C-alpha cells in the first residue's frame, strides 16, 4: 500500500521531467499524473523543440517517446551526446523490441519502458532519474569548487602537494626540492589553509577528487 504522505512530497523545485511526445493526449495525461505526484513537467511536442530550447542550467530528466515524426528517441539520445548534454533519458514506447531497447541502453538511456506502463513504476523510475541528475550535478559542483581552491596554489605548493599525495615525508620532500623541512612544513600549512582542509586525510581526498 502506498504512503499518501510520501506520494505528496514534491521533488526539488528545480527538478523537471522534460516530457517529449508528439501525442498531445499522452502529454496531457502524463503531465497530470506526474503533477499529482508532485513532479514538475515541461512538455515538448518534438525532440527538435527540446534540443533548441534546452538550457545548461536546467535540472531533471527526459521522458521521451521512441517513434515520433522528425527526430526519434534514439536520434535524440545521439543529439544530446553530440552536444555533451548530460541528462538522464527514459525512453517510453509502445513499439519496443529487444534490439531497440539494447540500442537505447547502449546509447546511455537511464531506462527503457514499454507501454502500457504501471503508473507507480513510471513514477519510481522518474524519481530515480531525477535523483541521479541531482547527484551528478552535486558531484560536478564539488569538483568545480575543488578546482577553484587548487587554483589558489603556487607552483611550489602544487609540487609539494603532489609529493605529499605520493606518500613522501617532509625530509624526503625537502631533499627532492632542495629546501628545508621547516619550509616544507610552512608550505603544507599554507596548502591546508588554501584548500580549506583540516587534516591530511582531507588533503588527500581533495587531491584524489582533482
């Protein structure tokens, strides 16, 4: 039995299911279904209109029909990949076969669903796709923040960070760079401060993330 309170929980306010289907009846029914589950939708009649309208700041996933006039669902996947648009794509079709499903998944589809689809299953798949997009964007934002902090380092600090990450002790680093162990310690302190790290473990994690 479903939990009504859970069903009513809205997704993140910026999360959107970009619904692409040439059938207005399908667009209307799916928009209604998802809105009742607290999921925001943005309908498109063609894959071309989605591609032309897409903005990098958009968050969410794509729910697309497979067979449509003009660009098909598989061609949409190819176009997204060509433009380096990373967004989870769920393919929904009444004309599925093993070969087509395999092609969609090979091209990076998040899931391949056949009509008629159970409403609860569709909602679950889309919520998972939205979660995956949030996690991907969060990881990308974390990497960008790390890169900005690393840009604060001087060339000598970058050299020392690389040697610390390789497991070298202060004496070894000092010998390799021709400086004193005390100078190495001062540089390490500045590196920790610039990278906003409070321990060697955090410093290693930032370096690995880079």
